[in-house]
C-alpha cells in the first residue's frame, strides 16, 4: 500500500468517526419517543406495578443513555404504528421486522436481533407450514405483523383460511378451543405466552421455521425516511453497546435459549 493510499484511508475513517460523533451530539439533551405496544412479553410488557419491562425496553433505555437523551415510551397499537410514526406521534418504532414492504414507507436501523417464525398446532396434527398441508385449515396471525403479510400473500391465495387477531390472548383462546387449527408466531413470544405454560400442554411447534423475505431480515428500529440523523445516531449507539458488552448482557438474558 502506498503512503498516499494509507493517508486517504486514515482520513476516511476519521471522517466517518467524526460524522458519527457529530450526529450523536446533535441528539444530546433531547427527548427520544419510542412507540411500543407493551403486550408482548418477554419483549415489552408492564409488570404488576405498571412499569415497562422486557428486552426491547432495556435495549431502548440503553440506547437513550448512550445518546444522552431522555427516553419516552408512547403506548401504541402495533397494527397502526407506521401510520402513527409518519404522523409524528413518536420518533421511532421499537421494534419491528424490517421487510421490503415496510421499507417502502419507513427506514430501519441495523438489526437488533433475529427471530424464527414457526407454525404452532395441537400435537400430532401432522400439519406443516406449506400451502398444500394447510389448504382449508384456519391459521391465526396477529394484525400488523410481518407474519400476517406473509400468510395472506403466500397462504391465503392457496386456499388457507387466515384469521387475524388484534391481541395474542384472543388468538391463543381460539387455538385452544379449536376455532383455528394453527398459528404462525415467533418462537420466543409463543413459548412464553402458551407453550411453556400449563395451558400449552398438548401444543407444540409443527414443521421447520418459515423463511421468506416477507418475514423480514431481522428485528430493528423503524424511523421516518426523513430521519437519517436519528437512524445514524441509533446505529452508532447500538455499535457502542455491542463493543462494550452491554448489548450481549441484555440480549442473552432473554434470547439465550433461542
């Protein structure tokens, strides 16, 4: 490598570092409003005292601390959160799956973590997550999720009956009573909500994880397309949390069994 090339690389790295530092500084002292539906343990929920708890709450608070901003949490219906973000109700969605369809309207930070989506049924139903197996069957999904978009695009058009639910407890009751035959859920959420509980006896995962671009490339923070500064600041803060080990300390307590 020539001396000139070396100097150019050093200057480029320094420029990137300076840009990130300037971006973070521009957010200091400000409020950062996260839209969150606190009904999804272990990711986000409220404890007996009404306090927000969970993986995404801890990550969000850690990011705010790194940015030196005040974290404000805005209760938000997940199914309408993109509309609410664009309307300025809050600054970022914490979090959601980054899918090509959603990228047409909003931008996403770097991935926070990944989750598997799997079919859940009563044991011994011999159903698999493909249209041929599910034709004529009733599959429940949660409104506004990437799994709803996937199921309607890939399965409903092939004769699968897709039932949409606003809340997971309603969906689970329908699964237990036999009103629906299966549900497509992320593995951590459905394990805590049903499979790892006494009511979950007799239910289990059926078939392999479902992989499709409509399900997204990972879980991330959604921001308005115009908020490039915020997206860069959050990415820089996330990188710092990962380098310090704080990110692993938080995430491993919730996802280590995944």
